[in-house]
């Protein structure tokens, strides 16, 4: 019963934040005004609603990707941003965007997602190699951060070769932003995220066994090798969609799963998967609302806001883990 109330609360919070994102901005209005004012209707339908829906979808996807990576590495602070996976995806997308625009071509959404997926898998590959070389998860996180710095440095170098007209947009995207989302982009995000969500949810049972340890999972007949590949592919796909449309967004993938677990008091995937999605969506909706309004008319990077909220959660998790180890 308690879990059901939490789910209802998360759904209500997402709806309220969605409405606030629609109504609050440089031009503020009540929802009822939209029905009688064509200008407000265009603002909502062309700008604010696509942006809010993309924040909901991609925030949920980012949280879900973090949950998969934390389960895979058995590490509470693993996440696509922390492990450098988002930075690898960003690097390849930046290369594609600069190369395509330089040649006079338009990079389609599917092309960017494919490029981001390749970049995510490349970074994940380096992380996996390092994880085999060291059993120290602390060193693994440090290695992931270093990979992220290298990929970000290459991205910055690539962006300097972009046309002057594209540099501003590329810089904004490389720092994370939901601005400029269109209905076509929302539709593509919805298709990819929905399919991936269903596939992840179908893995609930083997994931529950896997989080108890490899030996336990094998004793229940789980093909651990296959499951690991599926986790890598699905988390990489989720990260790719996020980076292709919004750029790298920090700490949501680490913080949102822990907030969810604290609220529910359980780590069972069948419950955590949908709850993580809702928490991540609410996290990004709130962060994007703050990014748009707190320094208006200047807009903050979404990663700036998510870091402010996410870093304290990560530090709390690290302190709790250390206390648990000492005990």
C-alpha cells in the first residue's frame, strides 16, 4: 500500500511539474488562458510542451540508465556521466555534427543517435577493460572520470572547427540543454525510450537475481554473460538518445535511482524500473524549470542545476557506504 501511494505521488508530481513548465517562463500565464489566446497556444505547442515532454522522457531514460549501470557494476555511484559514457557519446555526436555541417549536409536524429550509441559503447568498452584490470571500484570511478575528461577535451577541439553560426548551438548542446526540442524529436524520443523501457522491464527477474551476485544468478539459471551484454546495450542506447537530443546531463543517473530506493525501501527491479523513470522525469522537469527561470532571461545549463541537486545525494551515498564498510 505504501509503495502504491509513492507511485501515485510520483505521477502527480510529474503532472504538476509538467503544467508548471508549460505556464512559467519569460511569458507567464494560467493554463485557462491558453484556450482563449492564440499567442499563448503557439508558445505552449511550439516551444514549452515539446521541451517539457522531452525533459520528462529523457530524464526518466537517464535515471533508468543509471540504475542499469549501478546494477551491472554493483557500484552505487556508477552512472553514464560519472563513468564517462555520456562524454564518449557526446564526442562522436560532435564529430558527426561538425563533419556533416561542414560538408553542407544535415545530420538526422537517427544518425546522431547511432553515433551517440557508438560513442557510448566505446567508452563503456574502456570502462569494462579497466574494471577487469582492477577490482577496486573507487579506481574504476576515477578511470571513468578521466575517460570523460579526455572525451570532453576532444569534443572541445572538434567544436572549434565548426562554423561560427553553429558554435553557439554546439556549446549550448555540449553543456546539456532541452531547448530547441521539436515534436519530431519528442516522437523519436518516445519511440526509442518506450521500446527500451519495455525491454528493460522484461529483464526485471534476471536483474533481481543478478544484483544478489553472479553465483546466485547462475544457480537460478540466469545466463549472466548474456544478461551483461543486454545491460550494456540497453544502457548504451538510453545514454545515446539522451546525448543526441539534450547533450550530457550530469548526476541524474546517479542521484535519481538512490532517491527512488530511499523512498521505496527496496531495490527490486520490478518496482525500481518504473519508479526510477518517474523520479528521473521529475528531477529533470524541476531542474529545467529552474534553469529557465532563476536567471531569466539568461538560461542556465541543465547540468549546472542537476549538479547542485545531484552532488549532495552522491556524497551522502558515499558517506553511507563508508560507514557501512566501517561497521
